[in-house]
C-alpha cells in the first residue's frame, strides 16, 4: 500500500465521501487513506489520527466545549451508540449523549475493527466491534 501523508484535507475528503452513510463506510474510507486509528476527545471533538506508518495528525476541536460526566453509565452509553447507529441522532448529539453518560474519549481501532469508549479513568470502558462495510 502506498504511504499517504495524512492531512486535514484528506481526512475531510474521507468524511465528506461518507456523509449520510453508515459508520463502517467512513472506516473503509479512512483505512483507504492509511489511517490505523483515531482518538476523539468527546468534550470538544479534538481528534488525533495515526497512520499505519505511525505518523500523527491532530485536528483541533470544532464543536463548543462541554463538561463530560464523571459517573460512568454503561446502559446510557450503549443506548446512545444504538441511537446513532439507527440514524436517530447526529454526531454532535451523539457526543453530548456519551459525554453525559461518562465517556471522555473514544478510540477507533481501524485495524482491530473496534471502538473503545473510555470513561474518566481506565477502569471504565466499553468496546464495540465495527461491522465491515
């Protein structure tokens, strides 16, 4: 696979090609440009993308910042994920819902095809597999 330098424009292009499509399509598009994983800070959507060759691209948060809850509520996390998978909520609403349920960060492992939702400390996390597109 040809190594492509990650840029904000490249990420935005992958996101735009995936707009309105299920999340696995975004994963497929990000993998195609060489993204191995990415981490999202829920409070403001600051994203750190890591390429398959280890290069990192950090994109500043582009949503109004809010405080994530300290109490981890697993059932509310699962319900928020289900609502967004079913197309009932947009992405900013999804972030607010998981933040209110105690998620501070999530990591999308595109090689392992899973998303790891992390609470205020390492003992609180929830993993969900990403279906193939």
